[in-house]
């Protein structure tokens, strides 16, 4: 599966612009980390782009429904499918690969960064600064739906200090092109 096919699939199953934006943000963060580690950037990016594609239409079966769909309709490697399952803590699937750990680590954090951008007057992630993001991370009332424990756990699983992880994902989102 290439990016164009994955994007078409994601858009066909995701009516909400905010969830689409989330998956694009996760895609950017995954690509950044893959490049940082010398891993397969396209594989990481596809994993991020597709990880929640089934969430809106099949919320009670997410991510299980999506993984079964991908198994039947794509040539994605098992590593991608396992990472998608593992990003949901409730799935019971262990995160043993760098790909799985990265998806888990960036997923919640992208939501916090997007929320930080949306409260800015220009609503642009490019203006978000690390110091401000760190304050918002500590303020549990801000973007209360973001699970801070999972962000911390994800950074720990990656072996990346939390502040560096915040900076990496922020840079990834700031560097992504505007969606068409």
C-alpha cells in the first residue's frame, strides 16, 4: 500500500476533519522519528496515517476492525498491524518493536500539540513553543482528554526524555505541509 492509497482509505472511513488532522499529525511524527533513527520512513508514516482510520465508523471494535480490514485488503506487513493494535492499551497487544512503541508514544501527544495550536490567535502549530507546551502538559485541565500518563509512558518506552519527546513531535508537526 502506498501513501495515496492509504490516504484515500483513511478519508473514506473518517468523516471528521479533526480526526483526519490527527492522523496526519501522527503520520508526520512517525516519519520524523523514523528519519531520526534511520528506519523506514514510509512504513512508519503509513502506520501513523492508518492507525485510527476505523475509529469513527467502528468505535466499539477499534482498532480490531481496522486491522482485520487491512489484513484482508492490503499488503501491509504484520509489524504495522501489530503496531496499530498495540497503540490501544486496552487491546492487550504488547509493544515490542520500535514501530509499535513510536506509534504509542506520539499518538496522544499530537492531540495535546494540536490543542495548543488551536488556542493560539493564529491557530497555527508553527507558533507553539516548547516552554508553552510544557506548561500545557502540566495543566491537566487543558486538553483534559489527552492521557498524560500514556505520553510519559510512551516517551519512557522509547527511551527518550519527555522534554526531548515533546520537542521532537512538535518539530515534526511544525514541519509538515498544510493538507490539500
